């Protein structure tokens, strides 16, 4: 199932890794090896999450849009790296 990214979030797959960026918060999150568990849409506006264990943390970090999305945001540059 695809989930839209928050308007404030951007994502890119680099090799086997997926990197999320929140420009307004000057924060990023790198998920090493996650490209096999997350698929970004061609336009970068949504992500399909194959690993349900990742869905909650992505929502809690405010990376996904929707009514259940968290307002927390990433904790700072390099968060989770």
C-alpha cells in the first residue's frame, strides 16, 4: 500500500539506502538497506512500505501525510544514521 509523504518531507533511494529529508527542520534520516523494504513512487510523492515495522516510525517522525501522521519530525541532522 502506498502512503503519501508529508508535504515537508522528501525522499530518495541511493543504492540500497533510503534517505528522508525535512528541509524546514534541517534534518535527515538514512535507512541503510531499506530500499528493499520501501519503494518510492516515480514522482517521489509517496512510498510503499513492505515492512510494517517501518510504518509507525515513519508516521511518528512526520514523514507521512494523513490523519494519523505524527507531528514529531526528525530529531536532527543525521538522525538514525
